[in-house]
């Protein structure tokens, strides 16, 4: 499974305005594809997923520490990262 960050959903800079989406890369999803999709990940969901994978023995403790550190670097104004997932 391949994963790549393609954008973010951010809080508005002005109170009372809608959140907005910032796209960093081209997103190509073939019509009808069940192997390519977009996934939204918050800081909380990332850390919960990493912790579960560690507890299930799917990843090492060193890898988990690096990924949790990365998740904690998310800015407070970023609600979600948009991840393009491609299944093999």
C-alpha cells in the first residue's frame, strides 16, 4: 500500500469563516477505481493508529516514535491531512 500526502484541510484565518482545502499535488483517481482513494487523517487519528499498530506488533517502537513525532509536528490550524492511498 502506498501513501502520499496531497493536501490539508485548514482552519480559516478569520473567525466565523469556513475551513479551506489546500492541495499540494495532482490527484489522479481513475474513475471507478477501488484501489485509489483519499483518506483524511487528524493528529489524534494518526497517533491512535500508530499506537494500535505498535500494540498489535505491526511496527517497531522506533518507527512508532518517529511517526508520533511527525504527527505532533502538525500545526494547530491543520484539521486534517489529505492522504492519497493506493492499494496494491
